[in-house]
C-alpha cells in the first residue's frame, strides 16, 4: 500500500531563511521526509502562487532527503487564510474532487503547518471522512536529531467518539432525502423515523434490525444506508444482500460462511462465503427469522468476535462487516417459541426500526406514485404521465385501496398502467381497467367477510344491489384509521349541505342495521 500525505506549505516554519543555513533549522515539511521509520510515496503540498519560490526549495529538499517521494503541488489560493468559511470551503471542495481509495492507500493529513484555522478545518474534514486517513503532527526535538524532529500519529477512531454535529444543515437534509430516494414524504411519523435512522447510520456500526410488513421497503432502505455510509467514506466494502428464506441445510452454512474443497458433495473448490465477501461493507440478511438455529449461533459469534469457521475447515477466518437484518415476523414470539435464539435477538435488537406499510402513510401515496412513474419512465426511455381526469380517479382509488403488497404492489400497478398507456398518457379507461382488476382480485375475500358478518345464507336474504353498497362501505372502513375518517370519505358530498356533520354516528347507524361494529371490520379484514 502506498503512503500518501497532504500538507500545507509552512510559510513561516518551512521558510529556509538564509540559503546556506537552511539545513541547520527544523522545517516540518522537510522533517517528514527525514524520518527513518516513515516513508511517503506521494507528498501533496497546498500552497499559494505567491509562495512558489519557497515551494520549489522545499520540494527540492524533500526529494534530496527522500528520493523515492513524489512531491505533488496543489495550488490553493486563499484571500484570507484566517477566514474559517473560505478555508473550510476551499478544502471541502478539494476533498470532493479527489478519488480516495482507503483500501489501497494509507492517507495522512499533516496538521503542523498552515494557520490555526487551516489546522482546525483539516481536523474537521478528517473527522467527517471527507479527508480520510490519520492525522500526523510534527515537532522539533533537542540533541543530534534536532533537524529531523519527531512526529505523532493521531488515529481518529470515530467509533470511540460522539460524532460532532453536522456542520451544514443542508448536508443533513441531503442525507435524509437520500435515504428517502428524493421522495418528499409527508407522513410525520415516517419522517421522524428516517431522521433517527440517518443519525444511527452515520454514527454507528452496530447491527440494525428493520421490521415491518412484506413490501414495506426494508431491502431498499438497507441499500440506501449502505450507499449513504459509502458516500461519507465510512465503509469501503461491498453491499451483500441475501434472503435467508432461500438458505437450507449445508447450503446455508456454505453460502454464509464459505467452505473448503471437498467439504460436501459438489464442493469442487474453496469458496469464501457471503460474510467474507461483505468484509469492510454491509451484510443485509433479509427474512432473518428463516435462518436455522445452527447458522444463528455461528452468525452471533461472527458479529461479536468477527471470526468464523468455514464449512470443512479447521482454520478460522475473519470479516469485519456491519449487519442489517430484515424481517416481517415477530421475533419476540419466535424467541418464545424456541425458533430464534434469544442471545442473537438481543444482539441485533440494539437499533430496531419498524417500517410502516403504505396504507399506514396515506399522505405519502401521492409522492410515491410520482416516484414510481418517474422510475418507470426513466427505465423505459419514454415519458409516461396521467391525463388530468385519470389522475384524479387513480388518486381516489389509491387513497381507498388497502395496499396489502405495499410498495411492491404499487410498483406493479404503475408498471401495468405505464405499459398499457396509449401514447405515453394514462387515460381514464386504463385506470378503470386496473381498478376493476384489483376489485376482482379481492372479490373472494370480501365475500368471505360478508359471510362472516351476515351468515352463510346472506345471498338469499339481501339484494345484490344492497350487498354491492355494503361491500364498498366495508372497503372504505377497512382502509380508514377510525370511524370519523371513514364517515368523511363516505359522506363527502352530502355532509357539505348539513349544519352538523356527525358522520361517525351516521356510519355507525348504517353498520348497526347489519349487526356490524366498526372495530370488528379491522379485526376480520383480509380473511
């Protein structure tokens, strides 16, 4: 690995004074090249053009002291070297233009030269990983090594420190928007959840547990957390995604922990396994509740000790990864039933976040429709949009729909609409066809629901006209948070002409005609 250092030209400390006496004085930049136990392959020096003469001398002396070092000039013009905003801004812009590769190079940031403002800025940018690596500080010494001096390396292990507050509010907002894929979500509870997840993502390497219904976006969020941490230079490895429901028997062990040649029938060569592949990155184990108890035990050890034993091997291997788990199961119940290890649950439950289903965040249905439509248009290279009337009809349908499949279902609906849209415009006929398809798909469920409430012979006691109306009322009730909300939807027109609007009471009386209570609908919805 190459050693690469970044340093300011010391316009005072590096000054050569009299030409013939310069080797008699300690100069911090040259002193770094004189160290017996530390060699730099690249020496980047920030300087202003008016100090070109001093830079040329220092570059020549560094090369004389360490012929294998490449001195790289970095012009950085500063109107006010003591202006914090300007210095930080210039260094921040510089860092964003660089392509740092921490897994291939050792980086050092020299904080002895430059103004105190520059030194503070270097510390902050190093702490935030914009300038990755270790800080190095030099100082003169007495005796025979006075010209060489000595140095101290400061390794900011962020896991041992509280992350300093974000310097710019806009950067925090960008992180939040990134985790939400740029979708302007409106649900207060979901927005607060994402804010908490963002703080955890940038501060912690401990396991994260994402729970919630199938299709709520757990896999998507896990990848976004990975991408955010990579953008912040907090990880350098891969994102490894595995669905534990697909792992069974020896295949599970071999896939996760690797195996040696001949470990089992068909093992024709060594394989590292997914834990090893995730070294330095993130391992996402979706449907963690489906993992076998033997695999759970090995996973726990891998999390705590960062070592594990590949199948068929007598030699341990190591991997340092961050674990994110996803499940739609109740792990507390799984632990009680003996299907999930309590010690593993306690280990992965440090940061636990439940992602709500789409029907729980109805305020966010509209922006998510727009997002899915934009993604479909980009993928197929054609702009797809609703006409005005179709848009209003589809929004009404979406606001009442139960979205059992959550975002996967929404994606499928938009894909069908976009594919069938004549000339790239989704019209009323296309929306109505989709609506009818969804109503047909759930028709049997609603028949069973009516049978539960009205009895097996309900079709012989009620007209079809009456049953169609009752089904629609039950559908609206099932997709509403409370009776008042359902009443507002059902009586949206007639309520405008009334002086008093007790819609909940009106709805309760209607349901009572059939012996149905609002609370019972939610309990039996989805039979």
